[in-house]
C-alpha cells in the first residue's frame, strides 16, 4: 500500500490530472521579445541586469529570425507541389 502512494506522489500534477504538457510557440516567443523590449524601454531592469537581458534578447531575436527564414523557404516549396 505504501508503494502505491509513493508512486502516485511521484507523478507530476499535470500527468495525474490528465492535462497536456505546457507548450511554447513561436507566437509566445514573439510576445516575450516584445515584453523584454517594453520592459527595457520603461527602465524595468537594473543596469547590472542589462547585459544578461540583452544577450537573451539577442539570442531570442536570432532564433525567431531563423524560424521566420525557414518558414519563408518552406512556403514556396509547399505551393510548388
């Protein structure tokens, strides 16, 4: 009996409740980029935090640019079929 309880407690709440795992979409990443932009314009970050925020923003921007480019390349290939 105690083994059954331990197994039940070990499962994450999302699995136990039958919910789908959290997803992060390109649209969500674009929203995060915009949030960082607005927050930095409003002075929400301390000067010592700006380097990390800027590096993260640049990585996010590069990733979104690569995804956009892949989507544009894939679009003509799909219409050509």
